[in-house]
C-alpha cells in the first residue's frame, strides 16, 4: 500500500496570524503530493470544515486550542473546543468527541502560549501524540528536548510544518500508511517516518505583520 505524505499542523487565514487562503493551501498541497492534512486554526474549526468540503484529499478537522495551560491540538473533531479551559478539560472534551490529543511545540520557550512546563509530565498519559519537530521553532534545541521527552515516555511522535504562509507548506510532516479513522491514524503513526525541515526565521515576521495589520492581507 502506498504511503501518504501528511501535514499535521496547518493554519489558514481563518487564523489571525496566518496568511494562506484555503484555495492556495489546496493548490500547494496538490503540487507537493500531500495526501492528508490537518487544518488546525486557532480556536476555530470553521476553516477546517470548509476545507473538508473543498479539498480533493483527506482533511482532518483540527483546532489549536488556547487552553488556560497553553496550546493543545485536537484532531478528528466534530465540535469546537472553547479557549480558556484547563488542560484537563480541554483534553477530555477532545477525547469525548472521539478525537486525538496532540501537544504542539511543547518545549519552545519563545512561544507565548507554550504548554505549562510544570503540567507537562503529569499530563503525558492524556496525550496521544507529541510534536517533536516544529519547523517554526527558532532553536533546534526546542525540538531536541521534545524528542527526548517522547523517547523517555514512549510517546507517538509527529513532525509538523505549523504552516502559516504559502512558503511553509510541506516543509515538515510525516510519511505513513493511509488512514480514515482516529484509531487507524494512531496505529499507523507508530511506524510513520518523520520529515524534518526547518522554516526560515523570517516567517515569524509575516505572522507579526498579519496580526498587527490584518487589512494588508485578504481574508
């Protein structure tokens, strides 16, 4: 069976910090041979639901939730998770929907909404997969620390582009056996190959401009 190239952390311009539209994201993914993509806009699943209707490839409805304890990603969602809940309740709500819990950029000290490090180890048993490579992390050591934690606690690893702009699509991701359900996704993730390529630091400048001057970009 042919493997899928999968993007597991992508934002559209439905996120206040991202510039790429759904049509452009679809076009880029097709050009690069991406077969599945998780749309993980901040505190919203609207863009992901619309992408699921529009894209010719498999789309995971996801959300990067701003919990009270830091960012948490839910995959395979049917309902939006509101921001501001505790990490425990956020994860419970994801699992109640039959979804998958992922922790994005868990060790990047430069992130404003990095997961609370004091809660990290006690919460690992609730986490289904762990982002050990984020292409947007400025320092490689942030990814190295996440990788070491995943090894120590036998966590499923993922690599992600954390796409905010068209330039970042396909930078990183996973190669894995095709899946349709959350259960198949987690099972096949065990044998996935991680693709790790860093994005240039200037992409953070585009994010800052979008947040400060949203009218510069079409939404």
